[in-house]
C-alpha cells in the first residue's frame, strides 16, 4: 500500500477530526473514502465521455480499424 500526504488547513483538519469523531471513524478512513468516491465518479464521467466520443467519431474509428 502506498502513502499519500495531503496538506490541510487548520480549519479543514479540525473539521475532518470533528467529522471523524462524530462518525466513530478515523480521519484517514474518511479521507480514503472521499478519494475512492471521487475516483468512482471520475471513472464514470470518463467512461461516459469516451462513449460520446466513440459515437461521434464512429466513422473515423471504423476507417482506422480497416
């Protein structure tokens, strides 16, 4: 597993600590969940955009495959 350092302002760190305390989780767990959620959302957006581009350029892609 890799480590990533994220710099937070004092206010952000305090808010994260408060949320972690309120949800009985660690700040690291919350941060990891946030990163994973962002990656899932971005993956979906990229897939949708790739589908739109493939559809828009279907003729070109077909010619390139010949």
